[in-house]
């Protein structure tokens, strides 16, 4: 009997060692496959491999370096719980056989910020491909179109992504994912009926047609951003939020859309206060499922809640069609004016800008940005210049005190 027990112990140890060795080897092979698949995008380091008899695979001290970024994402612990050792072995042998009940959890996520975060070739490429103005642009400068930078975040005291935790749960009912960070908020989503397959990640987009519920919490970050950016731009927080909302409206208008009043009010409130925002997205819908109605037509709003309260009348409308000249080629106002003889650019004092409303102007800002178009309005603090973008006219607000040169296209000599 004692001899039998000894043999059982020995067989158990051999089986345990064989399981651990087999899992390690299979995991190393799958990690090599992942590294090869991601090779065009970056470098994945798997770290050390561990496992348990409960069906868990653990990678410790892994990392991901995206070629587009200057800093890498460090992953303290990455754990796949397949539910059982047999399911784990089957999934490592053939990722397509992964069951519909598993959990992937990453702990100790960390990516420190530096300036800049994007490689130079990435920013150059994005600048070359930018045909339309941005939508959600948070600017901490006098130029409302200059986006928030990593240096701004570091000045805010945000050193980077720290204390991050990511959880993805696959169940027969659907897919749930959640990302939590220390001090920078969280985002979670639930997609009923969706199925994520590690060997074919893109297939998840076609796995379900049901609605996705997404919840975003900012952990007070937006209050800090609005206070910091408004101070840097020389504006009151309310005025900064109004200007940022106008950038969103201009970007939508360039795309042939108009935001409802409630849409703008919700965005402005989020900029100032942050909080919890829950929205229902349509995976196959245009503009993430935000309702889009014809010009002048309204209807049911987007299914969105702010701090637990439903927000009505959030939708988009198609902009009214623009009148097109009868000629074969549409001619911009600036081009037609410049064709007239005896006209040119003449410098004018910016204090007299209100005399040139409706004229074609060229404004040079203190950061050397140049905006050319039709002068729409002049206020005490700002002036607006409209440009033809994407077939429509978009107005750009600019602080008067940020204007270094103001020129008018007109006939005659400078006065």
C-alpha cells in the first residue's frame, strides 16, 4: 500500500511537472506568434511565464512598445483564466478553441508621459492627412485649435498612466471590458452577444449587432484640465468651455452636421465638471449611434445619461445645403477677389477690425499660425474668421490679444 502511495505521488509530481512544462512551452509559442503578428506595429515582450492547476496563465513584467509612441506600456501582471487546466491547454494548442467563458486581467499598467509622446513622423503624417478640423480639441493656448499636449498634462501633475488595471470578461451572454487608472478616471463597456477571439480580434466587430453600453468616469480630471487650460489661454473657465464647444460645432459643421442645443450644453458641462457619462453606442451606426436628422427636423435624442440623470434632445442634424455658383467649378470668395486687378493685402491695426467685417482678411497669431478667410464678427476679446472647409463655411474664434498681424484684401493703398 505504501509503495502504491509512493508511486501515485511520483506520478502526480511527474504530471504536475509535465503540465507546467507543457504550458510554458505552448505559451512561449503563442507569445512568439503574437510578437510576430504585432511586429509591424511595435515590440511585445512577454516577460516571465507562470501557470496554475486552476487553468490560469500568467505573464509577469511584460511590456509593449508601440513604434508611434516614445514611451512603452509596462504590464506588471497579465493573467488569462481559462476556467480549467484542460481549457487552458486546448486554448494554447488552438486559440480558436478558447471557450466562451474566460477572463483576461492586466494589473500594474504603467506608461509615463514625456514631451513629445508621438514620434515626429507620426505627427507629420497626421498633419498631412488632416482634411477636416478636429472635433474634441482641448486647447491650453490662445489658439483654440492647438490640442492639449503631454507637456500640459505633466504640468497638471499627471505623470502618466499609473496604477492601471484592465479586465475583459467573456461569457456566453456577451463581452465586458473595464479600464481603471489612478487619478485619470475609468471606462467600462458591455456588449451583449459579442464574442472576442484572440486569434482574430477584428471579428468581434461583426460578432454582435446589439447595443453597447459605455460608461466614462473622469475622477475629477476635467475640472483640473478646464482650470489649467482656461488660465493658460487667458480666459475664464466658462468662456474657455464656450470656445471649446464652438470648436466642436465648427468641426461638425465642416462635416455637414449641426449639434442640438442640448448636445452642446452636455459637452460644455462635461468640460467644466466632468463626472460620469453613460451612453449607448450602435456598432453599425453612423457617428457611434448618435441620431442624425435632416435639416430642421428633430426627433428622439441619444440614449445618454450624465451623473445618473437622462439627458434629452441630444442629436445631430444635417446642415442646410450650401448654395453653389452656376459655374462648373465652385470659386471661393478669396479666389474671386484676388483675381481683380489693383488689389492686395494691406496691414491694418487690429483695433479697427470691426470696420472690416465681411471682408477677406489674413490674421497672423503670435504662435505664427496664419488664418485666412472672411471676417465674420469682432467682439471685445475675440474675432471670428470663416474659412471654406469641406464644402461649408467654418468660423474660427481667435483672441484679439493673440493677433500679431491683421491684413485686409482690398483695393488701394495703405492708409
